[in-house]
């Protein structure tokens, strides 16, 4: 159906089959569930870290059932996001399970969890205990509101983080219901990225100090961090930004417009020079004159009128013609892509942004590794494996258990 389905793994710069991952000397223990903590581990694993994914033997990580179901019993989300992970099942509510967990902690550089504060402590594995077991360990802790503060014990998911961070308040049309931006778990993925960043910073610091530390991250914090000037604008000017739909607060025209042939496009004019380019593309260069809408302040004061003029021009042409004229004038513009458009786009193909890998349900297209490194590129070695698929490799190979001990643990429900 799509050209990617017939393609094999896209090669990136360098030889992925032989390249040594930048983090190949790092071992990560992924204790998390759903997306935020596990995605942190996924990012590290894409660049060579060995990731041991620990799950309860009675069903595994809830992410296995989150998303579109497949014939292998796990969802498409799991197959994509559990890439490169060694899957180990372990009942940490049993004494034997906790004993094995502590042995794994001793052998790992980074431990990632995203439980409510206090869960690790209930297991007898809080930071003080981890530090005794492994003074060089880095503990990444992602929770809804962080490890301290009056809300620390509250539960939360991405939707709640979008609300609490201020993002949901800004998303949607003026006076209408606030919406979920893109209907995606953005806060989970952003927290995972910041968690991976924190782990890398802590690993670098460890080279000097010789000691590990805790990375403490609240799910809402990365979202709040990227909301540009809303904090200083409120503190200095008392401005409470409201929903603006497709528009942007400090620039104009910077919105979405509908073409004659029924496509939506985005046009971005972030300064006066770019607006002049757009005016040229529109065949109306006089619009960018000093007495018209050339200065940004005049465009902002007449936002509705400027948007009406641009919308009228866009609506008089087909999408290809609008984009062609904007391209010739170097005015930034793009079709608003659906996933079908992405699969058909030459830029995505040239950048190998879609990876076609083998999975337990056959060839599967997933987002590729980001960012690209020229000397030590990331790699997707395999997609999400079954529950306990690597029990023997990790518990026998890494911890030195005998196979008969493994069978005993299985009989007892420990794995």
C-alpha cells in the first residue's frame, strides 16, 4: 500500500551494522511503565546503551495494551517504543524478585522509573539503598509532579500534565473548549527526552565525581519549559495569553490557511523581511510598505485584516500553486501533513525518517532515530519483544543464575 512497506531498513550515514554505539558502555535498567520513563530508556538504547526492560510477569508493562492491537498480543505502540530493549519479567512483590532486582541495580549505570514518589521506597529500594548497592548509579525519577512539593503524591498522565503546565489553556480556538495538542502524549515524550538529557549530564558529571545522582523530573515541567515567553510576559506585563487558534501571539501572518482545492497550509512570517517575501509571492509587494503592513507592529494591530488578505489570496489558488509561489519568494510555507502525506514525501525518504523494521507481526514502519550523528549514529536493532523474551540471557548471562534456578523461579511465579 505504501512504498515503505516494500523497503528494507534505511541506511543512515556510516555503517550501522558495524558502528559502535556512543553509549555502548552504558547499561540501563528500565523499571517504568507506559511512556515517560520507558521512552527515556528508549532514547538511550537507540544510541547503543544496553537496556534491560523489567516487567511484572502477569501481563507486563501496561504499554503492551496501550494503542492499536496486533496479532502478536502487543500493540503497535509497544512494538515501536520498546525497540532495542531486553525484556525481562520479574515479580518485585516477592522476596526473590527484590533480591534479583537489587543484583540488577548493582550492574546498571542508569535506573529509570516513573512511579508515584515512594514506590521504590516501599520496595526497599529508595535512593539511599540504591546508592549503597551502586554508588555510581544514576536514578532517573519521572513522576506527575516531582519528588517534592504539596502535589507530589497526586497521580497524573500526559493529559493532566498538558493542563497543569499551561499548554492546554493555550490550545484551541478563542472562546472554545481547550484541546489536546495533536491528540498525542506529548508530555510523556518530552519528559522522556529531558530524562535522557538528565541521565547524560549525570553520566558526564560522574566522570569527575565518580558518583551517581538523582535526576528528578515532573511530567509537566518540560512542557512549561518550552512555552516561550508566557512566564516573563505575565510577571512583567501582566499578560495572560489566551487561545488563539492557529495564530501566534507575537507575529502575523503566522497561521493556517485553506486553499482553493481544499488543503490546509501553514505560512510563517516571523519578521518584516519574511512578510515582504510573502507580499511579493502574493503579487502585492505594496502590502509590505512602511505605510501599510510592513512594520510588525502595524500587522499585529491589524491582525484580522492581514489574515483576511492572506486567506483570500491562498483561497484563490490551488495548494501546489501557493506553495510554488512561496517557494520562489523564499517565504516559509508547508502543506499541513497527514501521516499519508508524510509517507509519500521525498524529504522524509531522503532523511530516512521512517524506519522499516522486522517485527513479530512482520515488516513495520516506525519513526527513526533522532538526532543523526555522523560518527556514532543511533540504530534500531529490533522492535518490541515478547514478555520475558530475554530472561535467560539477562538472568543467566548477566547475573549468573543456573538454568534450573531459572525454571524454579518460573514455577514460583517470580519470572
